[in-house]
């Protein structure tokens, strides 16, 4: 039961905090426009929850979104891409954001 709660509750809470941080950005209108185009990013995968469609990534600064380097939980733009990555992988991905939600797409392992 404890494990189930952690598996479902923790990604949901982290996604909620990420959304709150996104909504709190002072230049959110410009950030949403830039994020809609998708900003290329690099990071390290910390956790993958393929069943829920989330990935936790420690990433560098996202300039067009006005975000410093941090660790965030992203919903995958395409959950099938999560099958190709594992915790510890260095990845390249594209961050998109519309309506207050950030998504990670075009995820590929950096070689």
C-alpha cells in the first residue's frame, strides 16, 4: 500500500508543484508563447513512470521560459518515448508549455 501511494501520489504532487512554479513565472505570457514552440533542453533522467506518463528530469536553464536549472516532473508528450529511457540516462528533449502545463517531447538519449 505504501509503495502504491508513493507511486501515484509523488508524481502527482511534483507535477502540481511544477505547474504552480510555471504559473508563478513573472513573464508567463511570453514563456507560454516560447514554450509552445518548444525549447531544446538537456538533462538527466531521475525517474520514469511509464504507466502514468511522467518523467522526472534534472535539466539545465530553460532561457525562453525564464527557468533556472532545476529538477522537474514532466508529462511526456508521447508516453511511448518513455520506454526508451531509464533513470541515469543523459537526454536531449524539447519542452513545450501551453495552458500552464509543461511537457517533454522529442526525447532521445544523448550519445
